[in-house]
């Protein structure tokens, strides 16, 4: 689970995130929507520590990241935060020089110092569960986009994150693949995982998210259960966006 | 309609302009070639005229060539030396004008053969090898050899004490052949200055040199002393092209004349080179008791030995490999930190690295080596030649490597760093495990390229008297005249060294980059979504 309150991010003089607050309860999926430039990607990069936050707090399990603490302290906490938050990037960013199996066990063996045998067993189980049991020895370059995405999910989950972030997971998939990704993600939620998914696709989020957060101009416009936000949005801007989309 | 014709007219005009331009260029080219042909014709027609009208063109190596011929320190635009004065006297006796052609000791014989000048006057000794290639005049001077050591060195008093030490001498001289015969390890130098300097710097243990050079360079130096008396006797003669018998007769006569009328004695006395050996040599000629023409040169019995030459080439190739590999290690060890400093370092480090790279890329490696070899001893760092070459080439190539590495590192997309960070990796771990292996793959082809050219660049080490392959070629070929065969042999050595490396790198490259593709062909099974 994760709790974000009053999160701000400035780049020079322009403020991209103007005090964002929300919470993702355990074993649920939060879908984040919003027009381009609304700050969705910056939010994601703050949550996994790739951007330094300018204000507010991010709490995940027992890690609490906040602005205005000493540099060394901040770095330490970012390191801890990254261990709690897993990310599946829009471009996947698999390591092309490593096999699928090596991609997955790289961080567990070198960061968590899990014994190699144990890490491999876990990795093979994960590959099985994302439907790529036979691909362990293949290299990322020989996989399709959908297959790469599932390796990226397995790689992130191998670190046992408290929260899994997915950035535009449907952008590279055809409709059939989108459907099976939705099924896959729901299976992982059933098994106890918590997720935050950024997506433009209402159809996809409607089938996978428990709650929807709608952002515009760096602020939260609307936040509520999926049904409510998608079917009877309270804010005019959400309504506008939904009418134009899909 | 009017609108469409306008551009047509315009292009017509342009075409005409273009045609005019081409015509002008052709005219210029024509003029240029006409002038060139005229110039060549002039030169060609001038040649026979000059052969008739006879300045005596003589070749010698003036660099470090005192007291034979050298640049006048008081008047650096002029050459002086006892042989200069002697040739002037000879030319006067021949009713000619002497014309000096500065040349290089190692290539004197080949330069004579390709008609750069007509005679060699450079303390040349008649050897069997040379006798096969050129004609010799009568002798004009009797030289001896002198061993020199450091003034505080009492270990060496004769050549016999040098068996396990390193003795320096000039390449392809009587001294170098004697050392070779006696199996004394030696290093060849281009000029006496370098040899005596290295003796002072303790890079070598002794110098064996002809007395004239020794008298000029070593005797006035208080840090050096002669080891034992001068020994062996040899003759200096003038070298001529085969078939130039008329000129030989003319030269022989002139030599007789300046010996008989005492001109040569005056010159030698002036330069402090008149000694008992000269008295013994000149007296019979001057008294006429011995017909001057009966004195024939005696050849040193050194002839060219192919198996020994190949063995020397093999050892030289070993030195080349050693220097190249050592330089490579330095280039890699220094190149990576330089690349990192220039890429991610703080401003001062970036500036330093850029300065380093620009300095070593922007100045010739030859100048860098000369600086390291001759310049650094001034501040007390005197490295032996092979180490200088190794370090110099290493530092030079580090600059090139750093640019290859930097380009390779920058080619790795930022997403790789972010993916590694988001998995909890530290910057060093991400660099070591994720970025570096990928960058290595990109850097491999240009690295191979650089290292093959490093193998060849070791040849600049000849400038600092390192006995590597190029030096060996120059020296052996000059001693034997076998430029073609030895050249082929040396090329073969270079290829034997560089081809396997290129091949190895290609294999590695293929293994790294085709791995993914190979897998796809090997076990491509359709993977269906199962979840």
C-alpha cells in the first residue's frame, strides 16, 4: 500500500504537481487518468524515486519520504522506497545483454543477495505465472512487445514490491493482448499485490482498477470508485475528458 | 503560362553559368598540367648538363655528426667538420665545386644508389656487404674504436667486461659489427649524442664509438672516461655508385694529392685527429715508397646471414608485441577513468580530462615519445627506451580509447539506468552490471581498430632507439641492401601479429551481438498468452 499527501514537484519555476494526495489500499488497483501534461508521468517518477520531490510526503510500508530533509537522509530513504516500489516502464527497459532469466534474477541476487538457486526457482515460477515458462533462456531482443512487457512485470515482482507501478501498459498491445493483460494483472491482485496504473484507456482501467484518480494541471480533479468516476463523474473536466476519449 | 516559363529561363541561365564554370576549371587544370610537364622537362634536361658540369654532390648525416660534419653551433645555417673541409679540398683538387646533400646515416647507401648524391663521405668503412652494393675509393683515414664508461664506473676496463652489460653504438658501423661478433649485448643509436647521454643517464653501461666521434663528444665530458686504450684499426673510404669508375679514378687521384701536399694533415691536426695511426698510414704514400694505387681496402668479414637476420627479426617482433600489449593495458586502464571523468565528473575533472584528451590527440605521438625520452630526464625521470615507448603509446592511446568508451557509454539509453535504479540498484552496481557490459559491446569494433593500429604505431619507437620491428627492418635492410625481401618478411611479421587479434575480436563481437538473433532461430516456439 502507499499513502501520498500534499505531493509537490517543481521544475524551476513551473510546478508540475500541486499538492497531490491519495492512498492505495492493499490488494487494490488505482488507475490514474488525465490528459497529456497533467503530471501523471511525473507522479510515477516521484513514486519510484527517479525525481526528487519538492514538497509533501510519500509513505509506503514503513518508508516515509519527505522533502526538506538532509541530502544523505533523503538518498537513504529513496533507496528504501525503491525496494518497496516496483516499476514496469512504458518502454519496458529490459536489459538486452541478459537472458530473460538473468533479467529477473539480476536485482534479487545482487541487491537483496538472495542465493542464486532460490532466485532462479522464484523467477521460473513468476515466468510460469506470466505465461512465459519456455522463454527463460531467450534474450529480450527475440521477444515480442507483449512478451517483453510480461518479462518486465516478472522482473519487477521478483523484488517483492509493496506497490507495482505500470506506466501506459496498453500502449504497445493489440486489443486481444490488452484483454489478457487485464486478466493477468487481476490474478496478481488476487494473490495480494497492490498496483498503480497510468493509462489513457478507460476500457482497460474500467476492467482492472478498483479506484480511479483523474488528474489535470498537476492537481487531483476527481478520485473515487471506478464505477462512479467512469459512469457518473462529478467534475465537469472529468466528464469532458471521458466524453472525448475512447 | 508566363509564370511557368520564368523558372525555365532561370535554369537555362544557370546551366550556362555552370558550363562556363566547368570550362574555367578545365582551363585551369590544363594550365597546371602544362606547367608541371614543362617543369619536369626542365629538370630532366638539366640532369645530363649537371653531370657534365660537375659539382661534387656528397651525402652524409649531419645530425649529431661531429666532428665529421655537423651544424655549426655558432652559425646554425652552416655545416662544419673535418670531412667538410676535406671534401672541399678534394673538390678543389678535382676542379669542382662541393655540394653537400644532408642525408641519413642508415639510408646513405640506398640514397647513393637512387642518385640523391654522387659520393658518400661520412666515415664510411669498407665492408663486404657494402662492397656488393657500391664502389669504394682509397682510404683517407685510419680510425680506431674507443670504449667509454661513466667516470665513476670501475667495473669495465675492456670489451671483455661487457658481456653481461648493455653497450651502445651507432647502427651498422664497424663497432656494431664487432659487438655482434663478440656477442656483447648492444643497442643501436642514430647519433652519438643520444648514446653518450643515455650512458650518463645510466640507461646503458658503455659506449663503443669511432675515435673521431669519441674525441669530440666524450672526451670533454667530465662525467665520462675512456675504458682502456683505443683498439682495432679500420679505414674510412669514400663510397661511389657501381659503374662510376671514372669518378672513382678522379676521387682516388684527389685523395693522393691532398695527402701528398699535406692538406689533409693540416685539416686533421686542426680537428685534433692527427695521431700515430695517421702518420703510419700517410708516410709511405707521401714518400712514394708505396705506390698509392696499391693500397686496397680490406673488407670486414661480416656478410649477411639470413638465418641470423630472421632470428633478430623474431626477437624484434617480440619487443613489438610486448610494447603493444603493455600500451594496450595502459590505454584501457587510463581510458575508462578518462571517459567517466569527462562524462559524469565534476566540472574541474571534466576540464582536466578534456585537456588530457586534446593534448594527446592533438600532438604527434612521435613528438610525445621524444619528449618523454629526452625531455623527462631533465627533471630526473629517465626511463629505458622500451618503457618510454610502452608508456608513451599507452598514454596516447588512452586518449583515443576514452573517446570510444565515452561514445559507447553515452549510447546506452537512459532507460537502462532508470530500470536499474527502480530495481534498487546503486549507481555503481548499475554501471558495473548493466551499463558497462552493453557499452563494451558497442566499443568493441572501434577498440579492435585502434589496437590493430597501435601494433603498427609501435614502429615510431625507432626514434628512441628501441629495437623493435621497424628499427630492425631499417637496420638490417641498410646493412644488406635486401629492402625487398626483408620488407616482405617484416610485413609478414606484422600481419602474423595483427590478423589473429582482428579475428579474435570479430569472433567475440559476433558472439556478443548475435546471441539474441541466434536464439530466435534456434528455439523459436510460439508463446501464447495463457493467463
